[in-house]
């Protein structure tokens, strides 16, 4: 039994594949930018905490480093600018 494979090598199929590749590249770039922003925020947060004399234990350092939510990192940074303790910076919202 012969199978018609002409669709897979047609201009239409190539266009569809290229659209998928372009979407994948765009998504990858967006994810990379978001990860880069989060990493930059984490580094800035550590710098502010260090400059304010707030010690960050390893367990908490890991928690901060694993955070990818830029809104949370923004909140922590805002608090770090005036906080005197680490719990003030990382407190949960009620």
C-alpha cells in the first residue's frame, strides 16, 4: 500500500513548519528575557540586603534565588529598601 507523502514536502507544509519554528523562537526569547529580569532582580535584592547589613542564611538565599515571579521580587525589593530584618522583607501578605 502506497502512502501519499507529498503534503510533507509541499510549500504549504513548509510554511506551517516555519510558522511553528518562529512561534517557538519568539516564546523562547520571551522566556529568556523574563528569566533574565528575575535573575537581575534577585542580584539587586541581595545587593540591597547586603548594603543594609541584613544577613541572608543559605536556606533563605535558595528561596530567593528560586523565585521567578517578578511581582514578588519587586515587593521584596521595595521592602528591602526600608527593612531592618529579613522577615520584614519576606513576610507573607495577609
